[in-house]
């Protein structure tokens, strides 16, 4: 809260910095701090895991001198890590009114009181196989209802193994949330949603332990999870913990079962599945022979002090107010639309707070509490992992035996069990023994047995590389749909001053970041004199301190460079199309109506037709449209975008990489709304310029936002409507109106998909190790004699 980017006086910001320094001094004195130093005299060699599947390196292959081979280092590290985990755990208890220590850090609970606290805050670890309860239904009376969460013993052991693996390999650890608007944090600032509340206090913990924590909120308002889960880890990203919370929009078994199965099958990692309530695992435990990792949260708040009224609430710890008992509508939210800053001035007046502050959306206090529950689950796992590390060395010697921390065999076992136990009906007239997942899309049950992939336009999306626009072919004149709206600014948002933890309240983040390491010996002085010459010569601050303006320019430059470097490093690793040549087939352009030539009449439409970094993470920079956004700091990542075409738009051509299972699907909308701005004045396909190579003028067409109404298929789908599908340059199917309309039925809210390619023989092919599959070129077009009546949108392409 002392950054020069705040639109505050230098005196105020200097006071904020002094206040922070004093606060951290008190934190170190009261709570302790991270105090680990590597005494190795030289620069340590780092272990290279590039050629190790799952990073499961054999102990004998670690480079001599790497920290994993240094027993003294590991012993000191474990001791310090245990203290850190205990510190942050106790800080959460204290924050919510159950402290073990007083202000002088003297123990105030008796042994009996400590046992009572443990029971109230319990994370239940229950046997996966037990006849007294059923994780699949969650209904039997013996399933706990008091405490924080319930995990199977197999799930907790899996979490411990995951954390041990990340500790030893200095790996990433991913926490991902899928769900609806309440989970997305609507009504709050995006940084206040529960998964980022978890991230704020746990990222510094993981950082000190040598792990990079990546947390993503992939929830979307008004819909469920199917639009993303059909694209698997390409759209959700990798996950070590995967949460589902979409009960208002997706409460039937099939899509939830599909979510669970794809979480297991797709990506490199198999996550711990955590659901908002019991009974959402369905038959995944049985189908994996009880090897899957699953659990759920409990809704209990009885461990928190009760709020009676507004006056009494002021006597309670700040974080606990209004969570148990009396609720205050005025205290539910503290989100704002704009924190004045020195480097950005909004072009239009900002609203006082984000929209969607409705009764069914939780406020910031509830989101923080939910994030703390996940933090406690992970902290318990970390404590057990460190204990396992220590005891494993005592039992089997140093370094820790591979049987404790190698992760690949666990992933393989769970996946193989799932694939071999999924049922399919044997024939007509027999009992339907399909799993709920296989009933989701009845004509494509095999999506439940394969790892799905996808490209999409909806946001959030874990990687920008998997934007559908990336695989579209350009028209002969160079035209491709793009995102025309521009953002007002792209740097990070400032933390609102009104959201600071009040003085004298427990600040878990401060306790998590505390270290005894001295601050860098840097000159932080600066001047508020904006008239000072801010040219390149001022990089030498030995003669004069830099100005606020110069610091602002430097920070913006650094932020842009960091984002660019991160995107470049991800491209080759995450996108199968990156840096590849020769993927697009040469298309005919003879002028024949059936030539598969990319059309020039497709446009980008949606809520906010801008890209931004919308990956669901704390670093996301979404929305912020220059002349439209009245709440620039909302930060909500969910955004519906599509490519919109009519029968005059021509072919939409794209190449799908690495197809092995012979499945390509498209999510489309038959009702997507207003006229296509590009084709509205045309009278023939591509305006009669299908093969024209005159360079496209990018400024000639702006994006268009959809205007949604309540039309009927008879209004929007002409009687002579047809959709042509071409595979690898040849038309393979003409889908007539009657068949096309059978696919408008939504499997969950706002999710209807059309089959573009279904080749079961391809799935039977004997793919050799190292074979990535086939690149399949797909093209679709719409045809009708009344073209202006028909306009349809494509948002996602899914494949396996």
C-alpha cells in the first residue's frame, strides 16, 4: 500500500511504508519468520528433470552437490519448513477466533481445549472402503457434517505424495476451480474470489518451499463447467487440486461425472477432486477400484464465534464477522470499481462497486473463509509430507526412497483403472449400465474414456495458445477474425486501500511472507516532482532520485516484458501448433463453389471483444475496455466470445492437431443474435471475392457485441438450411436442417455440440510411442437461399 502507483501524496505513501515496516517487525517478533540459509560455499548445481517422465528422477541420477544429495541441507530445510507450516496454520486459527497463543505468543489453551479445537476444525480422513458410509451418494448418516472437509485416506495419501514430489523436484503445484458465477466471485473484485484468497496466503508458503503455486479460477457466470471440461487440460490447464462448484447451473449427474473423469484422464497430472458438498464423486471411486483421490468440503461454521448483531460484531475478530449467525447486507461486500492511481485515468465515470451483488452470490468474507478451508487442507498435507520425508529417511536412509515420492505410477494406475472399469451397454434391449458420464452425449459415449483436448474463445482459458483463433486459416486476402477492442491499461490492479487488513487484526499474508533475510540494499527514494526530466539519463539515481513518472514508465515496461517472456516460454510447451510448419494444407481456389477456401465473412462477437490475459490467475488482466467499462477493477475473467458467420461468410477452415481417437466436435450457437456486420450488405458469398488476394484492411471492420433475444429455431434456421462439413479438403457430409436441429439440445446450460468428425477406426490404430496423432483440416460453412436470416456462432472445437 506504499506504491508510487497510488494516487496519493508522497507523504501518505511514506507513512504507509513506515507502518508496514513496523508491522512486519512485530510479526517477526511475535510469530517468528522463515530463517533458512544454504551454507553451500559455491553455486549449487541444479537437477535437470527434462528427460524424466513426471520428473520421477532416480535418486542415483541426481547431480552430486545438488541440494537433494545434501543430507545436512535437507535436515535443516525440513525443520524450517515445519515451523513455517505450523506458523501459517496457527495464524488461520487465530484469525478466525481460535488462537493457541496470546499477543505475547504465550500458549493459552489447555490440552483438553486443544483437543476440542482439533475436533471442531477437523479435516476428516476416512477409509475409502467402508460399509458405514458411501462417498458416492453422501447421504448416509455416518458421513461427517462437522469440521472443515472430508477426504478418503487414499486421497490424503495422494495429496501427501504430490506435495513430497513437488518439494523434491521444485515443481509447480496447480489449484484450479471450475464452477458458476458464485464460484467465479461475481459481485466482488476478482482478486477476492476464494481460489485467489487461497493463493494470496499460500503462494509465499510454497515459494519458500521451492514450489511455484499457480491458482486459477476458471468459473463462469450463467453456465456450468462442460464448455471448458470438454477441452480438458488444454482449457483448464494442469491441476493438482481440482474443485467443482456449479450446483446452481449444473446439478445433474452426467456433466459432473464427465468433469471428474476428464480431470483424471486429461493432462499430465491426476488431481485431488474436491467438491463443494458430498455425493459429487458419483461412481469414480468404484470405477477406479478406490484409487482415485476425492473429497469434499463441509458447510459447518460452528467453530466460528457467533455474530448476534451489528454492535456485537465489532467485538469479534474482523475475519469472523457475519459468517455465523447475524448477516449484514451492508457488510457483505467491500469491492470497488476504481482505486485512483497516478498512471491511469478512466475515460468514463466509474461505478461505486461491481454489479451482480445479489443474494445468491457470496461476499468477500465468505470467499476468504472458503479459501482458508482449502489452505488448511493443503497445510495439513504439507505437514504430513514433511513428517513422511523425515520418517522415511529414518527408516530407509538418505536420500528419501523413491517409493515415497515418485508420482507417475500412481497416475497411471488411477487412469488405467478408470478406463477399464467404464461400462457401456452391450446392445439393444439389455440393461443400461452406462455411467452418468456416458449418458451425457448419448451418441458419443467414448468421450468418457479418452483424454479430451480443445481450442476455445470463451474466457477464462488457462493458456492463450489454445485460443480458437490460433488455428483458423486466413482468407486469401489475409483476413482472420481478431479482437478489435483495446484495453485502457494492461498492468496489474492495485490492491484497494479499503480492503487492507485492519490494524491489530491477524494478517495471515504478513505472517506467511515474514523472513529474517535482510532487505536488499537498494535506494527506494523517489520524488513527486513530475516536472523532472524523465529521459534515459535518469536511470542513474546517484545524482537525483527518480520521479514518480519515471518509476511508472519503468514498471509498465517491466510488466510488459515479463508477460511477453512468459507467453513465449509457454508457447512451445503447451500448444501443439506452436512453431510448426506445413500444418495448413494448400487449398484450391479455382472459383468453383465447392472449393474449400477460407471465407472472409466471419467476425468475432461476444460480451467484451478483447483478448487480455484471462487465465483465471492472480496475474490476469481482463476487461478494461477503454470507452465502455464502468468498473475497470472488476477483473472478472469470464467472457463469452465466438466467431459469427452466415451463409455469405464462406468456409470457416481450421486445422486440429494430434487427433488420435477420431473425435472432433464443435460447440455452436444457433441463436447468437444480431446480424453479421461484415456480411450485412453482401448479396453473395464472400461478397463475390472468394479468391481475391487484395490485402485486408484491418481497420475496416470493428467487432460486434451480441444482442441476445429469445428467438425460435423456425425464426433463425431457414427451411432450406444446410451445413457442409469438409475433412482434409473434401466435403464429407451435408448436414440437412432436420439433422442439424437435433443437435441444438443443450447437454447443460448453453452447451450444445455438433459432431464434425467421428472415426472409431482411427481410435483402433496402433499408435507407436512418440506418434502424436494426425493433423486434421476441418472446414464448415452454412448455406441457405435466405442468407441474411441465418447467422450462427462457433466458440469451441473439442477433439481427441
